[in-house]
């Protein structure tokens, strides 16, 4: 049942379509909001996403597993709109998210996504989770720092080399070198790094 509600690509279709719509609007629509209004609307959207996320996962999800597993599609369109606003308008919020740390977190976000369920599960399995709020706060901060560190390593060791290799394979496929046998796997950046 969890796969059907949470991991099934069909249940993510609304999020995919919302993202496609936001990307399309970004490409074809001009800026229509004044700078002060854009700043206010963007901040409102950011706060709405954070509030809805905390409400769905912090409150509602504890009482019903259905909401816990289907929450992202419920606020996915709002998240897509927020990303559009941050990307489209030059606001203090877009400048904040353009700083080095948020950009770096964006680069490792796929690794964070892959690991975000594994690390808390390991903490629970090891008995490191607690209901004492003072200790829980420290545990969750440590958990987030560990998640960021492991995700950074995963990105550097696995994801970035895979992106480079897939780019080299794609370029070779476009030029016909790979299919013609002119490029071997030894020519790929990942293979040459080990020499």
C-alpha cells in the first residue's frame, strides 16, 4: 500500500505537471509583478509552503498515514509556483536562495531525497530516537547534519561522476562515436580518474 500511495509515479503526476507548467510559464511569460509586490507574493508563497509542510507532516500525518504518504501531491502545485516566483523575480528571497549554501544544498538534494528516510530509520533502529524534547532537538539537529554530510559525500563520489559520464556518453552518442566503436569505456572521465 505504501508503494501505491508514496512511490508510485502515477501518484506524482500532479507534481510533474505542476513543475512542467511552472517551467513553461518561466520560458514564455514576462514579469508581470512590480518588485515590491513580487517580493511580498514570493515571501507569502514560501511561508505557505513551509506552513503547509509543517502542518501536514507535523500534525496531520501523525494521525493518518494516508495524508503522510500523499502530502507532497497536495502542496506540490504551491511548491512549483513558489519555485517559479523565486526564479522569475529578483527579490531578497531569490538572492537568499542564490547564495552558495542553498545552491550547494540544491546540488545534493537528490542525495538528500534518497537518504532522508534511511538515516532516521537507522536512528530509530539503534534506539537513538527519544520523546524528550530537549534531547530530541539535539538528535534531530545531529541527524540533519549527518544527512547533509552523507549526502554531500554521496553527491561527490556517485552522482557528480555519473553526471560527467552520462554527459560524455550522450555527447558520443550524438556524434556517433560510441556506436561506431570509436569510444571505449576507458575513454570516459570516471575510468580515467582511476589511472
